[in-house]
C-alpha cells in the first residue's frame, strides 16, 4: 500500500515562501499522479495543483494566481509545492494525494488511492 509523508509546513509572515514536500513509500512513486489540496478552518477541501505521473503535465486552479509551483523528483520519490507571496488567507492544512497513473487535473476525492497526513501552514504577522 502506498503511503505519503508530508513535511515543510510552519509559521511564516505575509509575503514569505515555503516549500512543502510529499514523499512516497510502499509504491512506485513515478507511477502516481500527485495533487495538492488545502483545507482552511470551516472550509471545504480545495484543490490547488496537480502533476501527472509522467511529469509532463501540470494543472493549477486559477485562484493560485501564479504564486504556487508544483514539481516532482522521481529520484527522491518526492513531489514539492513551492508557495510564494503567502497571504493570511493561505492559512490552512495542506494535503497531498496520490492516484495510480491518473492525470494532472482534479479528480473526485474518492478516486485517490492515498492521502498524506497534512501539514499546517500559518501565515500571520
């Protein structure tokens, strides 16, 4: 069974940057499409970005507005989400999710094979 382990969250000030990591164990990382979501207090889980299993396609929600970048390093079995120009409204728990093969654009939540444990990002002065 594939497992996802997340890291990289923390407390930052507005305008700062963070890089979130999603590492895989128990499966062939290169065979999975990886997506990033977030869920703020009292809000539904929101899709942010995805990268296809082959690494040739990426997809971003318009609301990201160019501030986030998704990438993958198959040698490290890791997908990253680079966050820039962070705002207080970016405060949320960030999750990664994996689907065997799959695509870069968002899927129904039940389609994903595994989820990371989540990592807190807090943007506050």
